[in-house]
C-alpha cells in the first residue's frame, strides 16, 4: 500500500503574488481554521473561513488574486483540494459563513509502497493558477490545481526528487525546482507550457549542490544557496547573464550564513539587479536587509508576532511585514531600506613638494 504525506515546508503565512490577499491556518490544537487577510485596502483585516470541522495541522492554504483561498487536505490516502470563500449569512458573533468549492483530488502514483510527498507551490504570478508538487522516490510531478478549468491536471513529470519552487516569469510559465539526481542537487527550469520541458538552470561547479532560493522576474536577480565555495553560502547572480555567481562576504557573517533565508525581493528594478532590496530571515529569527550593491547587511528588529519570516516588497521600496499578537491579531508593519553609508574616503598622504629651482649664482659648485 502506498504511503502519502503532506510536506508542510511552505510558510505558515502565504501572500498572493500581487500582494492583494494572504492566507494562513489560524488557531491551534483542535481549533484550526483558514483565515484570509485582505492587504490591498487602507488597512489590513482578516476574515475567518472555518469549515464544518477543524482543520488538521498539516493542511495548507494559498490565496488567489480573486480573494478565494485554496486549501489542501489529506483525506485518507488522497490529497483533496477545494476553494474557500466568505458568503453572506452568519451573524455578528460568528462572521460570514464559508463557501466551499471542491476541485477534486490527487491519488498517489507510486505503486511500490514508496512515500509520496505533496505540497503546494508558491502562488503563481498570474494570480489565478495554483500548483502542487508531488515527490516520489524516482520522479516528481507538478499538478495544476486551479486555472485549467478541469480540476487537478498533471503538467510536468520530472525525473529525480524535486524541492523548492521559484517562479522565473510573470506569466506563471517557467518554474525553477531544485532537483536531486545522481546524488547532486541542481536547480532546473521547468516550462509548464511545453509539457514540462526541463532545462539546466544552475551549474556553478560539477560537484556542488546549487539551489535557487528566490528570483525577481523584473531585474533577473537570483538568490542562490550553494556549497561551491567550499561551504554552504548565500550568493547572487542574474538570470541569463554570463557573469559568475558572486558570494559576498557580508552574507557570510555570524547569523547571516547559510541558515539565513531570503524571503522577499523588491520588484520593478528592470535592468538594475544590484539595486534590488532583499529581505532575509536571519539564523536567530531576526530581520536582515541587503542589496547586492551594498557591502553590508542591515540588521533590524522584527515586529512582535512576525508570521513565519514572510513579507512583501512593494515597487516603491517599502517592505510589508505581517504580524499577529493578542492586541493586534491582523497587523502589517511597513519599513524602508536604510541608506547605506558612503564608502570611506581614502586620504592619501600629500605628495612631497617639488624641488625649488636654485638660481645659477647660488648653485653649489662641484
């Protein structure tokens, strides 16, 4: 009998690609329920979307740009998907009722008893499509859950075990995955509009593990994790560039090393990847801000109740960090990128004075 599981490696708080909505699994214990946040208005507000029974801890939620929330549940040995949305009715005490549109289910395909892990991929940039990744022992499958009109559809079958998941374009066509094959992990690009065609993306060194952590389609900036320098390091490169990947020393310091995770990059910086602001969750859970053009990482205190090291950069350079506390169950803190200090001015010693010409009458005779 095939064993299947939900791999809950996605953030507990997920923001739609356009920043309009977000979703999380709120509550704890036996009272978990999906919650949708509206972020596009003058101030954020949350709407609970409880179903007839509490959700399991391994359920996943993902917001769409139209305000509906996709939920992924494990039901027996099947992976079921549905769209949740608030409806009319209810009362002031309980809030609006929850509508649910079932989308179908995905059955495990491994027939040899191997565990199959299924998880939702990050929100598609077009705001409509939602995708899931199923990982077996020898191959991985990308399923399109919404946006096709026919329920879950298999759109890519990739040899090897895949992880990660980063979108490379604004159309939701090119998906980067970290593929483990023959003992090495390399990031590959999967073209979902061409039957899941796979092409190499990162090949820093033949014997290195190279993963793609984050990408910005506007500037082509790539945030990379690799052990090519001899140890796990954070680096950056530019999509389609012939320049090598760079591993800045400022991304190597205490608390910033390989345990730091980039989670948001500033969009809209076309042709200027060095100026893109990048937000990192540091190894100690703090917040780091960095740009490739700078040689330092700004360390800032994260808001109390920060949700899972998530956030969203706006085009005008504001970083929005969601948080939830007892006093503020739905809050967003906005901050900007600090100005980097000017490089130190090098003061060279003054040149020695030029010798003063001596009149011929005063010149020493030899």
